[in-house]
């Protein structure tokens, strides 16, 4: 494949560059999938799973957190105590209330 790069416009060169980047990324992904499939097949033939041999397990998903605090103006509006404090919680603390006052 001979391509005269000097005869291409800037737009054509940039399009070609993005196509090459996509092709490289796709090539690497295919190679990784093929290697992983080959390793899984080899481990299975020996009576193991690849996860057993590598010590890698599936990622654990967190269960939803339980609500600990409720908005005094609207009891349906709750907060678990994790993450950013809701505005109603911060305002209640600023007015002198204690977290225990807002606890469920």
C-alpha cells in the first residue's frame, strides 16, 4: 500500500491519523482477547479456571447503604451518612441541631 502523504490536505491527514489510532486500538484489543481466550482454554484443559490460577476474583459490588438520617421537613428525604452532606443536614447543624436529632 503506497500512499502519497504529501498530496493529502490537512483534514485528510487528520482523518487518516484518527483512523490509524482506531485501528491500532482495535488491534491491541483483539490480541488481548485472543490471548485471554487461549489462556482460559489452557487452564480449563488442566482442570482450573483462569481466576483460580491468577488469584483474581470478580469485583465485589456494594450493597446500597442504609439511611441513617432524615430531613425533619420531609421524612422521605434521607441520607446514609456517606458522601457529601445534603444541604438540609448542613443547615440543620448550622441552626444548632445535633446529628442525633436527625437520626432515624
